[in-house]
C-alpha cells in the first residue's frame, strides 16, 4: 500500500510517499515560499539525490500538482501512475474536542474542522486547503486526518481546564488542548518497545524539544497532562515563543506599548523565547555559539530554556507519581546533548541519572543515555510523525 503524507502550512507543503509493505520512503520533500515570489519545490529521491523545481506556486492546489508531478517524473519520480497512491494522510493541527483519534475524511469531518478555525486560524485553513486540493486532483483516493490535538483528549478535566468562569469554557471551548500529539504518541510507544515496557502499564515523560517544544505526561499509553495549552504559546521557553507568562504582563505591555491583540500575539509568538532573550537567534545552534563567544544574554536564554524543561519534568514526575522513563525527541531533544544534560542536572534525587559520556555521543539516533543504575531510564527516540500518520492512514483507509 502506497501512502502519501501531506503537511500543509500557510506557506509550505511538506510531503512523504511511503511504501507501507516495505516500510520505505519512495520520495519526500516540500514546497517552500508558497504564494510568494521565488517559490520552489525541493524533492529527495530514495538514493538521496535532490532536485529543485522553481515555479509560480501560488496555491495549495498548484503545490500538490507540483508534488504529484515530481512523483510521476520519469527521472526523479517513484510511481508510474497516480493510481498507485492508495490513500493520502494529512497532518491536521487542531481537532478541538471533536476528534480524539484519526478519522476518514468526509464532508462531516471537513465541516467540523472548519468549526475549529476560530481557535486555530493560522493552521486549520491551510490544512483544509490541502484536503481540498487532493479532492480536486485525486477525487477517488481516500483521505485520513491525523490531529495534533487528538492524543491529548484523554487528559482529565482538572488538567485541561483553566481557572476562568466555566461558562467561558462552554461558550468558546477555552481549555488546554495540547499539541505535538502525534510525536508524543509515536515516541512513547517506540520507547516502550525499546525498553521492554508494557505500554498499558507504564509512566513516561516525553520531551519534544525543538524550535517549538512541549512535554507530556503519559500514563498507560494515554496523555494525562501536557505543557502547551489553548494555543502552542504556553509552556516551555521556545525559539520565538515566550511560554508560560503572567497574564498581567500581557495586559501591562498592551497598555504601555499600545498594542492591539494582533501585535501582542506577534510579540509573544514570534519575537520572544530564545530570540527575544538572547537577541541573537531562535536557532539553538546560534545561541550555543553565542554562549561560547561570551554573550551573557545568550547564556541567560539557554539557562531559562533548560530550567523550564527541568521544572516540567519535575512537575510531571509528581503528576504521575514517578516515571519509568524520560524520552527526548525533536530537533534539540535528538541532537542537543548539552541541553539534555542540563535539563536533567540535579534530578538525581528523583532517580534520574544521565551518563555524560554516552549522552555526548548520541545525535539523532535511538539510544539509552541514562546510567545502568538510573531508576528512571532516559532515552533518545527520533520522532517520526509522518510514519505515524501513514500507519493511521493505512489502518483506516484499508478498512
């Protein structure tokens, strides 16, 4: 079964074509600068060879046409006919309280996704555009939606509710939804496989750490708490997002700087975090280099970044009543050995002991980085959200 996985953003469309029988990637890449001057598609073949196609790619429909075209290409493609694509899986960011699992996309599902646009105005419209493009170009191919928020729908009400009037929750659906759910689901299952743990009798803390980041407490395979909230801005200090902040700071700055809601959102989502504190960059590699160069603001940013991760690990140890394992994933989680070390430093009293020598050698591969006598195992598991989406798509469309 061949599954095409699409991740449609406002200015990009990423894709992977899987052969699920051999569990191989037949082609992958993405359209960048969608709707802008200088748009292009970058495609990678299974042998690693890359090709870049430039063009006037103004809409998601045109982007999907380019993707299907390169997959059909005699020189760079992987299929001889579009009939070889058995199903398409979509990464969908927000399913609200409606979706607690992946679903076959139909008119009713599309209507429900449209209802969530109000709480996900930046993400759901391009997600829907990708669905509509496939409907137009591959009308007979089944589509499956895999929601970032679905995995967190198992959180108990005391974990997902905010301390605001209950009537506002009922009226607007204001609550903690959480994100990165597909990643947390994948790495938690994979960690249990690697460690020989029973998923249904386990306690894990999964740390998806990158430019965006979130931590999730998982008990018996289900999310019971997560650091991101109503939007992805809550929780950890991130590349450009501020993370947890006193609401009073928000209203104070809006008054003092005369900021409207859009400007305030831009400030806390795009000009804060590592970028805002360091004044250097939102990229961890640049911040680390600035620290080496003696930049005190960069050092402060890094200390804040690691401290926030450590606080959430401690909080979720309390929420779970201990943990069998801590899992690191995401760009920084998989490659940032110093960040992993600093985030777990001082947590030995909780039974968390990282082996510094082993940790320093692990970059982007599955590996246990805790000491043999660590009561809590610490493991790196590279995330594979696309394969998770493809797996869900195969299971649902195959029926």
